[in-house]
C-alpha cells in the first residue's frame, strides 16, 4: 500500500517505547506520508528525548531536559501523533492484534513497533538497594544523580565502560573525588584496543580520577539506609558518598518473548526492522539486527542505529522499504576529548595506531587476519573519522606503515 492509498483507521500503528527509536519512528512515519493513527506509549513522564547527553551535557548542567526533546507537545499535536506517557505495556495479543496496558486498557494495532530499549544491568551485591546508589539510563536517573554531584563528595563508580567514564569526567570536574573500580585488567576492555584503554586510563589519571583495575566489589556498605562505602574482595572498604553502577545494558525483550517472537540477545529483526511476526517490527537497543555484509546479527546500542532502524521500520510500514545497512558508528565525549568510533572491532587480530596518542589527536585501526579494516577509533579527528568510515571492509594489504603515517592521505587506501 502506498502512502496515497492509505486511509485512516482506528487501530493504525502502535509504538511501544517512547525513547529515541520510538520517537524517531513516529516522526518518520509522518515524514513518509503515513496518514493512519499513530499511538506512542512510554512509561516515562516525558515525550521522547535524546539519551546520550544525560551522561554529558545534562549531567554537568549545561543543558536541561527541554533541550533534549525530539519534538515538543505542540509538534506531536500538529502531526496528530498521540503520545501516552506514564504507561507500560503488559501483554501483546498477536491473534487479536491488541496490546494490554498496565492501566487496564487495550489498544488495537494494524502494525506494532517494539522500541522498548533496555535497562541497566544490576549487580547482585548486598547493599545495591541503598540510597545514594545510582545507575544512569533515564532522565529520572540523571536528575537524581545530578543533584547528588556536590563538590567535596566522594564517588565510587563501578564499571569502566564509556558511560561510566563519562560520568567520572563530569564528576571530577564538578569537584568530587572519584574512584573507578573495574573488574577487568583495563578500562573499556570489552570495546576498545589496549592502546585506547591506556590512553583513556592515563587521561583520567591526569585529571585526578583514581582507577583501580582487577577490583571486584563484594558489597555496598551503608548506614541508616544510605551508602557509605564499597567493600572489595580483599576486605578493603572505599568510603563513598555517591555510588554509581555502570556495568552494561539488558535489552527489554520480556514482552516480545512472552508473545512468542524470536529473541536472542534482543528481538531478532532483519534489515527492514521486521520480526518473526509480519505485523510486528522492532528497532533500537532492544533489537538484534542481522547484517548480511557482516554475516551475523548485532544489537547496536547507538543513536545512529536507533535512528536508522526507525527509518527502516517506517519505510516498511508505508510500503516503501529502505533497509538499514549502514556500518555502525558511535561516539563518546570525555573532558575535551571526542572519540568517534566506526565499525565493529570484534575479531580483530592487530591494530595500527595513526598519530601520537600523547597529542590527544590520533586514530586506531582494527584489522582482521586478511588485513581488512574492521573498525576505526578517531580521537579529536572528525575528518579522519569521516574518511575512516569509507575504509571499513577495505583491505590495506602490506601498507601498515603508510596507514600509521598521518601525512599519507586515507583516501589513497580506497
């Protein structure tokens, strides 16, 4: 059915999840000429907003939540998109094409989009429920954590991933003392090369952040219901006024699993956002997409993926599919350093460092056993990042020395 042939029906498209992926889907549907009813359901009190600034500009107080909204209430009203906040879907009835909500109501759908994102992974630690123990995923989390960031307080941050290090950067600049505990033997161990790990560990140390590697907490200690420290396996306790846990994300797939949809580390989708049910699509952090050129499925926790998958979902619904095939890319802002990552480094066998890390402007390329570029990290190098995205999948042959030389144009490798 083309956009011009569509007629408005009472059921239309129902989108579960009012995060970036869900919001982008609703807006993209209208951009593509969809004229049917659109209902966007989210369990937060706000309409869709951008999450990445929560650990950066929002946490540091540079911007407020209004600046992060994808669209205003007036915009949604003008586009005739019904945004229902503070509600949670409890069940999907695929046979009846209906969703039951936690207020007892039900919504019928012609097409259902699941964009429920994920939730912070919880540590099974005694004391994890104490006051002043935070995670960071939602605006509610960020508002609470921002209020707790007071000068001269002591923060212990469990987990040295990108979000954790971003929080550490804001906290140390706010005047807190910050200790980061990481169970692995280096920071960013799951996602970055040893060269990048060394760079970020040194940068944080230079700023005054204490990073302790190979340290697994066994308990969060408290007094009168409030956290006062983190106990380590050896018995040492690190005093804390604020504890932040950042150990990864769990995709929200329970609703999809209960409805019988195929799930494996996320809701299984193709490059058009299609699930195993022809009338249900998915996108965003809860979706695990199959990429034919990579030969495998990937669950991409990134804004570009959420936006691209949302566009693909909208195109599929209006009958004008445009598959999402873009190579993944991500970014992280810490202090005055912007890291831009292109591709996926899993399976790399060697790295090539282009430029000098001590200059805080360099790149790291990840190569497979056939000398193809799997991924590239660019630190304060936006132009190199743009060029490196075009290098993904290309074989550089025996030109490693040239790749490492900033004087040799990356375009020469295309």
